[in-house]
């Protein structure tokens, strides 16, 4: 390289260094990265839940829930539906739905477990469950099918709203287990072949009971 060419390069570098550094825009940290939530959160949740592989039933009343659950049990040949939460037991008993209310032969015969949940997240179609209920950790994880009874009043827009709801319910004494379930358990770690039920239920089924007050009442 000639001296004149080297001097030309050095001159351009010196001129560039004398220019003021560009002012980078400040990040905007107040707005959500997500678009606004849908107006009807229950509809938004149902769409997201089905999109991630869940089976969804809308129930207009408790009687409708009993009919939907009875049909699902029959269609899937669920002989052993385990239910451990006292209020659920009472509800199913009143509806004439058969279930197993204790832990007898649980490890051998757990076709499905029915639990309640803490909240439903419309944005992602996720179900927030915890160990605070009588179903504990096992009933939502071990059986081949996880059935959930939830209510429209439990639907929130985002995960942050669900955690806020949880903190408001339990305060500083949060449950020892909090799990956010999005669709059935799946993995493709082995030879990139999708396998359902690798770490939990192969099927997640949600019965959404409409508990909104009747506007005509």
C-alpha cells in the first residue's frame, strides 16, 4: 500500500472519529409486546386451547357438564376416572357420574383424573394448576388423560394476570407446586419423532362451565 493511500485511509478514520456518536432510541418499556386481548376472553381461550392440542367442551350449566362428561367417558372408554377434590366428588355424585374417589389401584388403573384449576390464560390457552387442591401433584400428571373443570370467571388475559390472581388468593403462602400446562405432554427429543405423553398426560380435556350471571334475571 502506498503512503498516499495509507494517509487517505487514516484521514477518513480521523474524520469519522470526530463525528458525534449517533443517539440510539430509548427502548419503550411500558407497552405490552402482545396485541390487546380479545374482548371475549372465554372465546379467546377456547381458540388458543384447541390450537395447542386440547379438547374443549363448553358447558351452559351443571346439567350440561354432566351430559358432556358422561359422553366423553363413554366415547373414550374411561372406566377409572379418579376424583379426589371433595367439592368435585359432591358435584359428580349429585349428577350421577361414576368416579373413583380414593387412591385404590391408582397406579394400575388411572385412566383419567378430573381436577379443578387456578386460572385459564386466554393468550396461550394454558391452564394454571397448583398443589393446593386435593388432587395434589399426581392427579394432573400421572393419568393418561387430564380432565379439568373450570369456569368462565377463571379466564384471564395473560400469564401475569394469572400469577396476580394466585398471589391475591394465597398471599405469601403460595402452593408448593404451581404448573402452567399448555396442551398435552409432548416431546420430539428422540430422533425428532413427536411422542405424546412422555412427561405427563397424552390428552388434556377442559370443560368450561359458564358461570356468568344471567343478564335477564
